[in-house]
C-alpha cells in the first residue's frame, strides 16, 4: 500500500466515525421529538448555548423563559421544575452533540489539510460537508422556531427537511468514505441493475422523508391497526383535502396510508433487487454481503414498523424504527456503491 492509499484510508476511517456520530444524532433527535422535548430550549445560542444552567437560580430563570411560550401555556402548564429539566436535557444533549460533530469534523480536517494528506479534488467535498453541517444547524433552529408561536408544534415540513438533510449529509459522507476505502475496478454488472440500485437508494430515502411527515403530524397514532385502517384497506377520507395533493403533506389518514404503501412497494422492489443482484456472476463479495444485510434489515424494519403502530408508538420502539430506516438506507446505499464502482 502506497503512502497516499494509507492517507485515504485514514480519511475514510475519520469520515465513517463522523457518520456513526450522525446516526446517534438522528436517533437522539427522534427521542427528543417523541418525548416532546424539542421546544424546551427557547433560545438559540450557537456558542454560549454549550453551557447548561448550573445553579438553581439559572434553572429557574430558564424555566421562566419557557413559561412565556405556547408549549408551557397550552400543553405543560403547571409542570414542575424537575419535569422541565427532564425535557430540557434531551434537547440540550441533541444540540450539544451537533456542536461536537462540528469539532470532530473540523479539527481532523485541518490536520489532514496542513499535513497534505488530502488528495486533489477531495478538499472541496470535505468543505462542502462542513458547510452543509452548519446549514443543518440553522435549519434545526428554523424548525424549532415554528413551534414557538401560537401552535406549540413544529412544522412537519421543517421537521422533514431537517431529517432529510441530516440523512443526506450522512449518505454523502459515507459515499465519499467508501470511495476512498475501496478501489474502483471494472465490472460486468449491467447498466440496468446499476440504475435499479440507484433508484432503490432514492426510494428508501424518500421513505425516510415519508416517515418524517408521519412524525411531524403524529399520524402514527391515528390508526393503530394492521393491516387495515379503520377496518378497510382504503380508509375513508383519503385525499379529501382541497386541493387533493395537499393531503400528502397535511392529512393524517393520507400520510399514514402513503407511508404504508411506500413500505409495501419497497418490500417488493427490494426483494426483486436482491434476487436479481445475487444471480449476477460479476458481483463482488462486499456487495453479496451487503445484499444479505439488506434483506435482514428489511425484515427487522418491517417488524419494528408494525410493532410501533400496534403498541401506540412507544418511545423505544419508535426510535428503533427510525434508526432501522437509516440502517436499511445505509445497506442499500452500500450495495449501490459497490455495484456502481
């Protein structure tokens, strides 16, 4: 292994570590939402916000600020200081981890840059990742602000955008890391299968966005039954808004129905994809291992989704379902990378 190849592996390892921390960030964000903790911090202090209240007086002052906003006045009125501290800490840790990711990314990047370990063409990609991370922090505050007005609930549009951006950054980091870690070689895989793999990656990403809409509107609570909704496969009220397309984003019945249909579609397409891919004689060993992982994660994810629904969205199961979606996306993306390269 030459010196540059060794540097590439070092950078790839660092990027994969960053991606793992981002998964933790996504999971913690899901728990923050599920415990209704996201609106407990009513100020955005990118630098000073790293220090939490350290005295009883500071806690009381922070609590008084929270009392001025609709979530306390309409949802949590009369809550104790201890109850406030519980929800505050989930949001605080979520923001703290976001800052930590920035540090873990920036300091090694500077080290790799000044020691000339970054090969030509890679630096702009790394800078782009860092810029996207900063914009993601701004988007997170923009999302929180939507719940600090009359209605103490964040916008499902902003929540889905925040989730989608996090997953996109995560995927971009992994794609670049895999490109550094694995060598590119000629492949006998046909273009149709490569397009199938890419399309499947996009569809799983869209499925995650669909889950963001379910989370943002609390549509998961609307029909806690499976496989029927209100005793019917096609429940009353589907696309009943005016205009009809708005139901995709705002109607609880339509949002949950679409999420289910997306799941059925992916079960069929992933099964076909795995069968077609595994029969390819030129498929590399990494891709074959990835295909096994795809099928295993698909089964786990479907089981988690049904269980979360039937048990009325318990926090541990719902968080696991969100994490499972990201892991399934990761496995499909990995197979896509190996098939394409």
